[in-house]
């Protein structure tokens, strides 16, 4: 089963300005999550296993998302990058990178 990725408003804004290294690492992690959405940690306080988060970029970033098994969609609502800033990647190209992804 392959899920689709959708980015909620806050995550779309957080994409803007990510360094290329972070953007590429984020894309790599999201592609894995499309096939394995449960390969992530349940968010605190842990009372709803559909809300999860996972690291990317050698642990310098993390994403928070909601996995909807019925719709086969992961909705990414938070992106955090703690690494150094570098050249920016145009966030608008994300749809072309994640085949089948939509928002």
C-alpha cells in the first residue's frame, strides 16, 4: 500500500527557506513514509497512534504528521530543521519530486 503525502498550511510555510540538504533529506524520508507510514514514533501523549513524528537529515530535523489509513494519506503539519542554513531549495518543486503526492 502506498500513501499520498499532503502538507498542511504550517508545513508548507516551513518548507520555504529549508536548505537544500534539509529539503533533500526530507524528501527521502517522506518517500519512505509513503510505503511505511507507521515507521515513526507516536507523538506525546500517545493516546492517538495516528499522530506520529520522525527524524530526518541525520537527526537534525523532524516532521510531525497524521496517518489516515482509510484515505491512505499522511498529512504533514510540522517541519523542524535545527541544522545549519545553506542554499535554499525551491519548495514549489516538492510535488514533482514526490510522485503521486498532492495537497
